[in-house]
C-alpha cells in the first residue's frame, strides 16, 4: 500500500487534542490544500477516509511557536488557526518545524501576522461599539457631543 495519491509530505508529530487537552502522537499527511492526521501510519496507508481529522488549509493561518499554555510535547511547535478551532502541532526538531510550515504555506495556509490578534487602534471612544444592559450593540458615536460616564462592570 502507498500513502494517499497526491501526498506532498508526511511524518509523525504530536498534536494537542481538541476535546481532551493532552498531546497525542499523530501521523500527518499533507495533500494539496489539506492536512490529514491519522492515529498511525497504517491508517494513512489505508486512505484519507481513515483520517482522524482533516484541516482545510485555504482557511488556516499558521504561526510558529504560538501554543497556549506552552508546548508540553516539545519546543518545536506551530499552530494552525482555523475558523472554529486552533490546532497545535509539535515536531522533534527546528528543521522539521521549518519544513512543515513551509510546506503548509505552499499548499494554502497563510502566515499569521503578529498584529492579527491585536485590538484595533482607535483615536476616540466614538469609534467603538459596546454592549448595553440588554446585551445589544450600541455605537458610541450616538453619544457624540454629549457628556459620557463610562463604567466598566464585570457582568451584564
């Protein structure tokens, strides 16, 4: 048997579980615009239908070394931020880390900018929206020209 047709790169890694937050050994198979992960190499040889999961790389931002709470599985980590989930992956060397990140970027993923998670800069309070007592969005611009008292409360 052979790896799935179109395989660009494959190899072992540790991946942080999505539900049970522990590091699991996984076999990765990179295909055009998607990354599949398997319990073992045998499952990968049996085909993509046996994948434990598949990540669509066209919707992913890749970041090196950004692992919430630190990378317990090793120091050569990278993250893949999808729309609904962040995948954390660790490999055994900086060379493997670089090779995986480059391969992912050449197959649909984009690099996460340092400022992607930074709050937007504003020149005044009137550029913000806030939640009112009913949890509805209110544009602060509605209060332009009025005296405002802004109170930060812990609950709503």
